[in-house]
C-alpha cells in the first residue's frame, strides 16, 4: 500500500504542488515491486497520480480509464490490472457512496485477478 500524497492537507484534498512533490516517492516504490499484478487506485487523485507514474515508467499504450468505482483495465505492457474504487474517506462512507460491500468487492476482484 502506498499513496500519491504523503501529507494530511487542509480540507483533506492535496494541492497539485503537494502531489507533484510526492509523486517521485510513489514512482520509486513502484520500481521496487516490478511483479505487481494488481494496482488498486483509491479515488480519482490516486488514479491520476498512478497513471502519470505508470505512463512515465512504461509508456502505456492503454488509454486511462474514466474514474468510476469498479473500473477495471488490463495493462498489457505490465501484465497487470488496474482497479478503481472510491476513496474510503468519511465523505464517501458516511454518505453511503462507498459501502463496506462495495469496498470489499474491489479487493475480492483484486484477489481473483492475482490468483
């Protein structure tokens, strides 16, 4: 597990500058684990940051998926999958946008893809 932003910014939303500062750390971590089979992006910020790193490191030929809970894309150059989930923030969980069942379904799918 890793993160696009490594701080707790005001209003829980990192600025573009904070994300840009932290992205090299994410890139270094991804390089340390070349055999990753499933990436799970928790939120649109995570998807955008992860996509930027993967596109830079691997010149992806796939088109970035539109963010949606449950979105799935096979990354052929990496022989890996990308799954998207709503971020488990209080805003999403208290409103019911992300339920325990929905969140669990993402990790169930990730497990199926790994095995």
